[in-house]
C-alpha cells in the first residue's frame, strides 16, 4: 500500500456516498478522489458506475435464456478497462470478471435466473467500482482499501431487498472499519450489497447504496452522512424535469423521508432511518459542483411547504366486503395479507363499504388471490401518486383548496393527508401525472 498523506482521523468520521453518475467516468472518479482527499476523516461508500447495474441484470437474464451474454460481459469489461486506462491506474479486476463469468455459466446451465443469483450478479458493479477508486486514491498519495460490504452488512434471505440485522451489522462495521481508519486508511465500501443469512450475496434494493451509506454512518456514529450525486441537492421538483425548480437549503428528516418514499429518486426511501436513529445530519451534495452548499437534512423543521414529487407505476387495489366495518379484525386480516407478501402499502383510503390501498404495479397480482378469499377485489393499474410535502401543510388552511384548484381539470382520487401531517397525496392516471405535478408546482412555488 502506498504511503503518503494521512487524513485527519476523528472519532466520528464523515461517511461520503457517491452515486452512479459520480462514479460514471474517469473524470467523475478523479473528482470523487479529490473530494475524498479533502482531509476529513472519511469512509467512502460507492455505487457501481452508471448503467452498470442495469447491464448486469440484463447479463443474468440473457444467460438464463442462453442468449449472447458473453457480448454483454465483454462490453462491461471494455467499459471499465477504458475508465482505468483514462485514469492511468492498474486495477486487478481479473478475479472479479472470472467470478462473474462463472456465475453466468451457472445461470445458463440452470436455465433460470434465481433471485439469489440475480443479486449475486447485480452486485458486481460495486465490487468493481470500489477497487477502481482505491487505486486512484493510492495514486493521489492516500492509503485506501476496498471493503466488500459482504463482510459488513448482514441481512435475512429476502433477496432483492434484504432486511438488515443491525446488531450483527453495527458490530462488524465498527470492528472492521475503525482500525483501518485509525491507521490512516480510507475504507472504500461497496454500496448496495450485503450478506444474506444463507451466506450469499444479497442486495438492498435498487438505489440502495444511499441506504448502505446510512447503515455505515449509523454504525460508526458519524458526524455527517454525505450523499454525493449529480444535482445540487434536494429540489422543490425534480430538476431534470423543471428548469425553474429550486434547491432546498434545509429539510427535516421526516420531510426528506416523505419525499423519498413518494418518488424523489435523489434519496433512497430507507436512507433516513439509520440517520434518525443516531441523529446524524445528512447532506445532499453535487460531485460536479462541490462548492454548492447542498441540502442539509436534520431533525429541525421549518413550517413551510417544501416540494412536489410523484411516483409512477402504482396500482389501486379496491377491496369491498359487505358488513366490513362491523366485522372485528377485518383490517388486521387485510393488512396481514400485504405483510405476508412483503408488500409495502403507500396510501390507504377507507369508506363504509370499501378499502382502497395503493401498491407498486408488480405487487398487486401477488395478493389478489388471497384477498379474494374474503372480499371482492378490483385492481386499477397504470396510476401514479402525486405528493405535496412540507411541515407547513399542518397549518396552511388553504393548502387543500389551492391543490384542488390546481388540478380541477383532472380526475383525482384517494386524496389523503398523511398521518405525519407533512404530506398531501392523491392518485391520478399515470399518463397525466407529469402535467398534474407541474400544475401543483406552479401553484405552490411559482
Ligand atoms: P445517484 O446515482 O447519485 O444515486 P440518482 O439518479 O439516484 O443519483 O438520484 C439523483 C437524481 O434524482 C437527480 O438526477 C434528479 O433527476 C432526481 N430527482 C428526482 N426528484 C428530485 C428532487 N426533488 N431533488 C433532486 N433530485 C431529484
Ligand atoms: N448500483 C445500484 C443501482 O443501480 C445501487 C445504487 O446505485 O444505489 O440500483
Ligand atoms: Mg440513487
């Protein structure tokens, strides 16, 4: 390991997570290395290079049908070789590519991409990108080591979205990372992946590297979790869709959680939980504009309306049952069906004779059969949730009126004010959602 400049080790290190675009090119990775070299006690958590996780999933799916997966694999190898050549570093990725190839051969032989295999294959992107960043940091004179989160984060066997065993995980993170940091090494941890109970690679769900960052920060009692991405912070509307959107300097944990949950891709919905548990401030920063102040997320809350977001790909499940309200335990029976299928419910609305529940499109079919055993079920697909977020909603008596005025030309259903009193959500047809969300944005922020 190259000897060189040492970072200033503190007891409460900053955890800095870098997303796919931040790791997406040689230029971006150099920028990440410069940010990490800023002299703070820091642990890096990294995503795969942008587009790689999608390609890895395609690779697995192609192997399962005996398609030309070798071509996809070669494309990935070439893409990463071009990045390392441009960076001027030698990275020994041979063993990882070999292991990936062997996994594909196994999938082809089986003729099926089993969930554990899909997770194993889709996690290679982070294992590769972390090794590349380490070599760049070493070239810059720092001590750095790639740490595979397989050794740090432990979950159950819920492949596709492992549920973390925090006791085991927190212990492993402290035991493995603190000694490294004390000896002046920057650990570069793979985001997204973990170890399942059965000892396989598992993933934390798409976009899950933010969550990995938060898990590491929580375990180390970090002074700050930084989420470095490709925009200047959290905006009052997705900045890629609205040039007039503005960065929010501050948000509360609860507001950020609502935004993430209802579709703002900038933060993975689970990220905030470990941060709240240890009261760790979260900063959203731009790798490509590092001097911008970003968005600070803490437990402080300002009473204003903050942002509009939306989530596509939603189904409404309407459940009718005669005499439902008088039947004790009906609701519990109903939600047990969702819980058993590990399905997250977004919005719930009840009337005297029916309950409407929203779930992701792919999930609805998993529960219809069970629900039909004790009720009449109707599923409406192709819907979207629009969500207005901000602690100010509690006291803004005109918020609902303004909202309805903004969307009066559209067919709106399931209007509900979240129990947190920090959001108003409603459902519209997916085909109209962009237009509707823009109208809400115009009404409240322009
Ligand atoms: P990363 O790869 O760094 O994890 P993501 O693509 O997951 O980045 O998230 C960043 C993207 O989130 C931005 O490019 C932006 O288009 C999108 N986004 C959606 N809603 C918002 C919002 N309210 N504020 C900022 N970004 C948002
Ligand atoms: N690489 C993973 C994904 O694309 C995780 C992440 O980037 O957060 O979903
Ligand atoms: Mg992300």
